[in-house]
C-alpha cells in the first residue's frame, strides 16, 4: 500500500513560509497550554483601581474593564478559540469524510442526493448560515459548534468522495474486495490511510477559516456564551473603549491574526509539497 | 434563454426555501418569546394575546405564509410590541446603505486585487511577487474587525482624515468599504495570479507574443481575457463574503445597514425583522450568483456551451 504522503518527490527543505507558519502555531499553542504560567494574574482577578491601563511591566498587554489583565484574557482565550476551532474541524472532518466515503461507495441515488445537498451548501455563504443558526439557538458552545460545522463538513465530503471514487478502482482495493473484506474494513484499513494526506491539508486550511468564523460570531455576540473569554468576544468587549484604551481590543484581535496566519502559511506550504503538478 | 429562466426560477425557489427554513429555525428557539417579553409577572391571558399577535399560535407554514403575504402587500410590521415599525421602511433605509458599502468594497477589491495579481504573475518568484503574496496572506488572516479598528485608529484618530463611525457625512462609507475590500482584494489577487500563470504558456498567448505585440497588449488583451472567467467566478462567489463581512464591518463602524438591522432584530426577538433580513440577504446573494454566471458566459462563450448539459 502506497504511503499517503509522498515526501520523496517533494523538495528536501521546507520553505520560509512553512517555518514561519509552524513557529506562529507553536507560539499560540504554547500560549494556550501555559496560560496559567504566562498570565501575570488569574483572568478573573478584578482590580478596580487599575481599569483601562495601557501596557506596562506589571500588565504587558495592559488592563481592561475593572482592571482585568488583557494578557491573561488573551492566554485563556487561546484555549477557547483554538479549542473550539480544533473541535469544529475535527467534527466537521469526521462527518464530512464519513458522508463523502459513504456517498462514493454507495453510488447511484445516494451519491446524487449527497452531492445536491453539498452543492446547495457550497453555494451559500457559510458565515451567513452560521449567523442565522446562532441567532436562532443563542450563544452556547453546542450551537456555536453546530453553526461552524454546518457548512465546514462539505469540503471534506467532496474531497473524500472524489478520492474514494478514484481509489475504488485501484488494485489493492479490488484485491481486498475479492478476498471478501467487508466495506467497513476496506474503508478503515485501505481507503482512510490513503485519504489522510489530502484531508490533513484540507483541515490545515479549514482551521483558520473556522477560527475566523468563531471570532466573527463571538464579536457579533452570537458565539460563545457571555463571560467566556474567546478572542472574538474579547475584541467585542474592547470595542467600546477603542479610542481611549485601544490595547484591550487590538491584542486579542492580533492573536486571531497570528493564529490564522500560521495555519494559512502552513497550509500553503503543505499544498505546494503535495501538489503533484509542481 | 430557457436555461436562464430555469436558473432564475431555481433562485426564487431557493430564497423561499430559506425563508421557510428560517421560520422553522425560529420556532426552535428555546423559551417562549411572548412570555420573555412580558416578564415573569405576566398574566397567562396577556401572554396568550401577545402570542396571537406575534403569530406564535399558528403552525409554521402559516407563519411563513403570513409573513410573505404581508411583505407582499407592504403591511408587514415588526413582530414585537408595539408592532408599529414598518419592515419595508426599515429595509428601505438599510438596503441602500449596505448596497453602497458592498459596491464600494467590491470596487476597492477589484481595483487593488486585479493589478496586484497580474503584477505578481508577471514577476512570479521575484521579490515583488513574494511581498505581494505575503501581504495577501496577511490580509486574509486578519479578522475584519481588527483591520477596521486599525484603520479607525490610523486614519480616523491619528491622522484625522476620515470620519470613524455612523453615516453623518458621505466620507463615512470610505473606511468600512476599505476594511471590507482589503480582505477581498487579497483573495482576488491570489486567484488572479494563479489564473494568469495558468494561461501564460497557452498557444494564443505565445502566438500573440511571437507576433511582436507589446507586453501590455499580450498581458491584458490575450492572457487576462482568457484568465478572467475563474477570476470573475471567484469575485461573484466573494460577494457572499461581502454580505457576511458587511454584518461584522457595520458593527465595527456603527453603519446603519442591513447587518445592523439583522443584529438588532435578533436582539429584540423581532422575528419578522429576522425573516426579512434573511430573505433579502439570500435573494441578493443568489441574484449575484446568477449575474456572475451570465457575465462569465458573455465573456467566454465556452462557458455557455459547457453549462448547457445539466
């Protein structure tokens, strides 16, 4: 069975973009993991005398309403934003791959029906649908995940379907079928390993999109429940004081940009490596 | 012609479907909006009366039908007390605002994205290309509200050139339009670059160059024209991004458009407002898609031939 990622054909060195991307991703991941260490004070600690202070040695990102530390908020917000993003990508990837594989395997009417649904969802702007869904369900983590996944799964389904359609005719799958392997066994043991590479690239591109969507929804007050420090919600809280305390809105906003930039760089590099035309 | 009629019909059906779907979704909202509006001390009789006024006692399809009927006759009002605000009045105020914003943003995106993409393709691999594409990734990665707030601080506060919020002066649309246009221009420049590189080695481009035409003519008349279809398609698809982006950008700049109307309707649980916004957003989006298809077929006859089949 051929390896999913054909590294031998690719250039021996990673591009500068890929290295920058990985560095940015690692930085945000560390921020999320070591939030309790990085934050100078716990995120909920109020200090009424120190409201809306500009960045200083004691508070590197300054303070916001009632003296909450912005760095602490951004660090703990990384957990929420990255966590929601990863969960949404994982769930939509899982669902999309399952639907795509099933559609390709079943063929005929099922395949047609799945493709029509996919076409409709592809034709509709995803964030708009997410706004409608969260508007209805109200701010909650479950509703947010549902809204983010509602259109995100489609790209995985299309990808998995196309790959399975071509893999189906390959010798190793035909051999497995001839030996009497069950469809489930073929899917898990023979198809999935070959799907993994393209799916990972797709997920790398999907993650920044989901992080941005979550940020936009939370900024609109339609995302995470009130009081949860996601980056988008933090920007929303800081917006009212943009003129007298811009750091409160700008630091979490910059954190979103850093995370999405990292994944976009990495995604570009991965795609360039795996694209057989180059 | 029949092809286009069928497409237009499909567009209308999809928009009606979206309205019905939204009505369905609205019904799923936990809690009785009438009871919430009246507070905890409300008499059950009052709640029942309010529910009747808000159509909440009717089945879903009837709610959607009543909405469409009143919308068509122009009688539709907000579905929260005091039931006075005319939905058409609000739409008439909001739609031109968002329309202006979206058109300017699109113009801004085209004006920046196309030349940048063509330039990048012609200098592929060089410093100009790398810088332009690096900037493009940066612009795609930055959330719209961050760009908007940075622009407010730079042009509105530090330099004091442009108004930063509301719609009091005609220059107030510039910053939101630029915010919205920047992200789109980044995407467009990437697509333009890829599309131009794709056609660069094609026979008609080579033969034009072999005939000794000027580089400018080869680039724009021959290469760009055949590269234009994917670019146009993406630009059309991006319009959905403009509409959703408008919701965010309108909040940043306090711009009284359709996005603001949608958000306040959601906040007030004004179901008729939400339904109307969804209908307008969906219709606009689908209509632009249809228009994009038409323009693509006009620019490149090959498209027309290939879309006949389904």
